[in-house]
C-alpha cells in the first residue's frame, strides 16, 4: 500500500503540539508496518528537533515550492504518484489530488470558531475555508479528543458521526519520566535565570505558546495575588514557550507587573531543558481557554508535578480526577487552589500519585497504532 503524508509542518522552526504529534506518529508507523511504502512530503529540511525516524520503507520527498504548497506542488505530486491513502495531519486537504486516493484528516481543534477574536483575521478566513473543506471531503476524520469530535458535530452538523474516530495523543516517557541528576537540573535553572543556587527555585510553570487563547493574564493575576502573602514571596512564575500571534499585549502585562522581576519568559526551550523545568516545578498550571487535547498535562503527570487546569474543552477529559480545576477566568479561585497545594504536602503527593495512574491511559505507541489502522481502513 502507498501512503502519502503531508509532513511540511516538521520543517518549521517553532515547535507546537501538532508538530510533536506528527513526529511521534512517523517514529512509530514504520515499526508497525514494514510492507507499506510511506511517502513523506515536505518543503525544506526537517527541523532537527522534529526530524522523524526514517525507516527503510519511508520515501523522503523534499520538494520546495514558494506558493500554496499543499494545494499546488503537493497536490501535483499526489496526482503523479497515485497513493492509495493520504494522511493529512493538519486541517486541510488538497483540492485537486487524485480522486481514487482516500483522504484521512486529523482535526486538532476548532478554537477559531469559538475564540475568533484570538486569531489574526487573515488566519480566521483560511482556517474556516480549509477546515470546512477538509471535513466535508475527507473519507475519514481523526479527532484528537471527544471534545474536538463534539465541536465538529456542532459546527459542521452535516458531518456523519461514523466518519469520525477519536484517538488521543500520548507523551514521551523516555524524556519526561526520566530522573535527571541534580547537577543537570540546577544547570538548566541557572541557564534560564530561574535559580542561582539549589535552595532558590520555587516556581509555578506554564508550558506553551504566548498567545491570547492560552489565558495567561488570569494566571498572572493569580500569581500576583499569592505573591502579596509573605509565605509565598519566594515563588516565581515561569512561562516556557515562544511568543506567537497577538502576544504583544500579554508580554506588556507581564512587563508591567509589580512582580515582573520574579517572572521568567524562557522563549524557545529544547526538549531536554523542558523536562528539567517540569521536574523542578512546584505546580504546573494550564489556564488555557480551549485546547484540542493538551499534551503538556501528560508531560507534567510523567514528571511527577501537580497539575492545575482551567475547566473547559478537552482539558478535563485529559486530566480526569488527577488535576485540580478552576473556572477559566476566575483568578481568585486559581490563587486559592495554588495556595492550598503549596501549603499542603499531602495534597501534592496525592495529585502526583493520581497523575502517574492517569498517564497509563495514554501513549504515542497506542496513538500511532490506532492512527495507522484508521488510515489503512479508510
């Protein structure tokens, strides 16, 4: 069987959940199926951090083209190769690809439908057009959570429910469950100016892009509330991630905070540094207004860190009973929860234990096996 895959997202410099997902699927597909030919289409060199394992039955097709690559050069290559299946791990399919090819598309989220004001207008137009076309014409739709499936059926009510399969994401246990030496941990904390010594690094951690949908002002306000109490005056707040679209006002709020000297923005972080930041955090906080899945929740569980999430979208689906939840815009409720966890070691230990149980339900291996099955059976 010939299986074509759009891997162009793995060429980009910025790393996000979608790109981590694509890489991990490719890392596993070849171990499950040595008979099929997998055609990996992309535009430039793979980002070194996202470069997948290249099995013998992987055909690496690097084909540059300046305009609308997916709808032009990629579509042309599909018509030349005539694959049996084409997996689109992004919310788009080629309009003029070969008709006999079966198309499987992964829909990550419909945030642009619910929080349109949190996206640049030009992106809204593209996302609406490409997502609707992909959902309408795909032979099979993979939703990464029940929440995403529910949103697909809500916003595209003509979609047949039996066309959608839910396949949850996973996490990397080799990286995030690994016990890291104290010397390495301290060196990473010093590198990011979080600590100067072993006894000086209590911090709350957020991992992800800096952009409006992530609801970072609510986390910032909660942090400011607890910082005003003497027992928490040593706590810091770490934002581990790069600025994304419409991030300027958020960064300005951080810079204007009375406690800005205790707030660290790391910018881009490599995977090893990220594992260190998780392991040394007091609490991982995920205040996002909406997520299709939320891989950082699993990474924090694996790192044995208590997790606090906003109670919305897929976050509760992923976190289950292993997390503490707050109403998305209630900074005072979030502050109360954070204080309780910081004060009560037994609560922290129970949350860590529940998190370790919870992650047994998720793995990239399981995700890849089910994804490949969905592709081949479409």
